[in-house]
């Protein structure tokens, strides 16, 4: 009986440690990489650069040379997942995260693109139509990176930018007038 109790204890401990590892990994995935900036203005300059690069890549992609392949339409000029990964890596220096997020954005682009195509809105031969599609997709991707759900959080790059409070030294994802949210609250008390 005692042996059985010990055995189930070991199994239970193993199970717990496995679950803890899973949770840690999931948390890591959720949190993503952190990039330390002097202040929020500095982070917005860097994010503006990301937005510009995304726009440039997507415009080249949409206006590029297309042909039919087994997996649907294929653009010969731009390897999109690779380009997106590169832009995200330049910002975060995190290879694994940039690779995964590049694919998430690529899926988003394909979804917007296929929806417009299925609805009969896209005409690749037509310059105006291509410009319109480029504008919609660029907006969709940049919203995902910078605006999120329109309220607090949700934007991919919001979670990556952190700042050091000049007062308490804490690393926080918000900073104004040199100090973190908590120090602001203390000041207003
Ligand atoms: Zn502080």
C-alpha cells in the first residue's frame, strides 16, 4: 500500500512539473520578447520604422509578379513570411518569436487577401485595384501590430516595448514624465 502511495506521489509530482513547464512555455509565448527603450517617444520612432518597412514589403508583394501554383497564387518577388520575420527580428532580436509572429501575420494577410479575392473585389491586372488591396492589407497588419483591439493591450508590439522607471528603477510597459504607472499613482495620492 505504501509503495502504491509513493508511486502515485512520484507520478503526481512528474505531472505537476510537466504542467509547470508547459505553463512557463506558454507564458513565454504570450509575453514575447522585451525591448528596452528610453521612453515611449523613442519606442514610437522605432515602431514607426517597423510600420514603414511592413508597408514597403506588402506593397512590393501585392504589386509583384504572381503566378498560380499548387498552393494557390504565389508571388515571385517577395518571400513574405521571410520578409516579415526579418522586420520583426530587427525590432526584437528574438529569432523564434519573429519566425512565429511572421507566420501569424502571413496567415492574417492570406485571410484578408483570399476574402477580397473570393468576394470578387481583387483584380490584379488593374493598378487602382492593386493599390486599394495594398492599402487594406497594410492597414490590417499595422493595426494588428500597433493598435490591437483598439483599447488597452492586444497590439503585438505593445507587449514588446518596456521602459525603466527613473524613480524606482522598475521595468514597466508604460512610462510618462520619466516614471512608471505605480510612481505616478504614488505622486497623485
Ligand atoms: Zn516607478
